[in-house]
């Protein structure tokens, strides 16, 4: 009989973001390894849209304990710190059930940018939320260090990510008439997308893939940027494959799966030398990091796309699954 892993997440399964991508791929790996992954998400509860962010659903997790008991899992993993994660934490602690958690998003920085909430208050919540977790999985060694520096006392472990190489792979790319600069992102204010849209690089075309609440503002401000909306699968891969440089302007992501998708397609990454990019990009091999994005792009254009693709080989979902599986906690 397959062992059952319950994932509790405040993300809907049809959302397009790194968290959803991670668990969808882990669910596939779980089946291959004789496990079953079951999800409790907002679709199972009354929920409403977060003001200004229609794609984010806030749940009313009524009787979450009944649902957990019905699922009867062998392991429980709380993926997010939102209403569902919070309700699950109370239930599990009150019933002396063990679990582990993960830290995917720089929540203090995001809430400060979006809602003006002081970071020290959110860090206090983060420390409290994760303090009973058997293990906290986060994206990189840098994020482990950052969480420790902010006072988390629980075991914190780096947890890699992967890429679907059946979809994201190199092609025989023809030379573009213009240099194609690509960014793939959720279009929200905290993603620092103005830094990409305002780039004035000679003989270049800027393409922004994605959607979100900040799109209308960006489209009004930057008439020279091509906005193409959300793309997935082979359609998304085609944008990576035909770009000359992938630009990652965010300064607050804990990882950025879009970067390794670009690398797998042979497209080098230009970004800032901050947490996320500095844990993914090998400067001078598969990208370049600098606080001057114009300079980073120039350096990326000189890189060998075959070597960029080869460098991405260290990222795999099987490795991500192995780390996840080895750090599951028996609930009793």
C-alpha cells in the first residue's frame, strides 16, 4: 500500500507560480516511488479573493480537522503560512501530531511591499509558525542562513528544485534580427518588473510572459514591451528557446524556477546578485549577476548556449523528491 503524504497549501492547483509547480512535480515523483500525495487547498473550503489579487484565495478552513482525519495521512507537510496552513498548525499541535513545513516566499518583504506591514512583525509570525515543525525545508543554503539569522531555531534544510526536460530543452535557434530579452513572472508589484521594462538595450526587443494585478500599470508605462500573458508547457518553452537573454529582476524570490527553465533551454540568465539568482546562476558559465542589468545582459550575450544548457543538468525533480522524502516526519 502506498504511504500517503498530505500537503496543506493556500495555493489553488491551477495557479501559475513556483510553489504550485514544485508540488505538481513532486506528486508525479511520489507516484513513481510508491507514495501518494493528497492536497488540502482553498478549493475544499469556502474562500474569497484577496483584495487586489483575484488569483489569491483566502480560505475559511472550517472543520479542517475532520478533513485531515478522513484523509488519514502517514505524513503531513504544511506548504504555506496562510489561513489553511495556520488552521492546520493549530489542529496538529493541539492533537500532538507531528509535521514538517516549508518556506517558499519571502513573506516579510512581500507584505511590506504590498500592504506596508513592518517586516519585524511578519518575522515574529514566521518564527512562531515554524517553531514546532520537525524540519523546515527551504530553497537554498542562502535561505537557510537567512532564516537562521532571523531567529528560527528548528532544523532548516536546503531543498533543490527541478525542471521538466521533456519540455524545457534547447533547439537549433536561428539568429534574431533584434536581441530578445525575456522575463517570465507573475505581474505583481513586488517582483520589481519596472527594472526589466525600463531597460534600454540597443537593438533589443523586450517580452514579458505572465499576468497579474500589476499588468495594466506596466502596459500603460512601457509601450515598448510586448505583453503576452500566461504561457505554459511547450508554448512557454518556445519563448525561452528563442530568447537571447532571460532577465530576472526580482530581488526577493527565494529561488525562481523560471531561471532553471530558461537555463535548460540554453538561455543565459541576467539578474541581481541576491538570494535566488546567486544560488542558481554560475556567473560566467550560464549567466551573469550584477546590480547593473545592462552590463549583465552584455556579458550573457557572449556565453555559449550549449554550455548554459549543460550547466542546468544539476537541477532535477528526482533530486528534489529525494530531499523531500528523506525529511518527512511520521505524524505520531
